[in-house]
């Protein structure tokens, strides 16, 4: 990738940030995004607002995750490193505090692997079979990294950090952002379909194990 490729990725990162912020998927300075480069990683700066990122001030890290240029990186850099190191095919990682996915992260028990049922095909296709719930850690706690690495080592493309929010990887920046958006929509559906008197609100129909298998076989798991 030449300088043009990196410049285009910086622009794309800022455009996705603006879009996520405009739709309320990130508020204030919540959320951060990383993109793998041939010679390192681009990362949103610490205390930056996804709605107002400046391509020239994006943090650049070397392959050892040392800060090279731009503003200082997010203090959640180790969360991104856990994914990028455990999933060599991942080109980008998106972490949000999006409302519905975070609500599920407050309801689900740490260790659970399917806190959102397979309600729709696009959730299965984008997020996959499992969504492990990683125990709660204070943001920036180094102990979070091995916990995420352990969860992703079993093949997960996304995790929910208990009482914190989702972390999602993708082959490309677009893939990772779209998967994070699909996860938020699936969480919203799961919450909409919860509860209520059984007679008025029968349990939602999920995709069957055979339908999930068919999607993962056809579109890759
Ligand atoms: Zn966070």
C-alpha cells in the first residue's frame, strides 16, 4: 500500500466516524476504530469525537503498537491489539458504546457465547456464530487484552465487553463498520422481542441451527 492507500484509509476512517456519530451510534468521545496498514496501524486518537476526526491527526502506530505520529492513540489500544493479533485476517476493529448492544452487554452473563439469538441472516453473516461476553474490566485495564484474545481465539469476530460495549473486527474497514452496525440492529431487535406476557408476545422465532449452518457455509464463517 502506498501513501495514496493510507491517505484514502484516513479519509474513509473519518467518513465512517462522522456517519456513526451522526446516527447516534457513538456519542461524545465514546468509541474508537483501528485499521491495519502494511507498516503499522491507524487508530482514532484518545478523547477524540468520532464525528469530528481530522485525517491528518489520526494516530499512527508501528507494528509493535508504538505511537509514531498524529495525536496520542485511544487508551483502548490494547483492546484493538488483542483482535488484530488474534485474527491475522482482520483489517480493522470497531469499538462502540452503541445503546442496544451495550444494553445486552449489561444483561448477558460473562462467558455466555450467544447473548443475541440468530434472528436475521445478516446478523449471522456479518457477526457469525458466536458473540462471547468478556468479563467487565475498567477501560484501559491491561487484563482486558488476554481476556479478549482468549474469546477471539475460538473464532469469534466480535465480543461484548460486559457493562461496556461491543468490539467487532472485519476484513476491511467497511466490513468492520457494517458488522458493528448489524450487531447494534440485532441487539435492538433482540430487546424489542423480549419480555411481555407470553400470550401477547410469544417467543420470537429464531433461525434454526440448519439455517444458521447454511448461511455460514454459503457466506463463510
Ligand atoms: Zn469503550
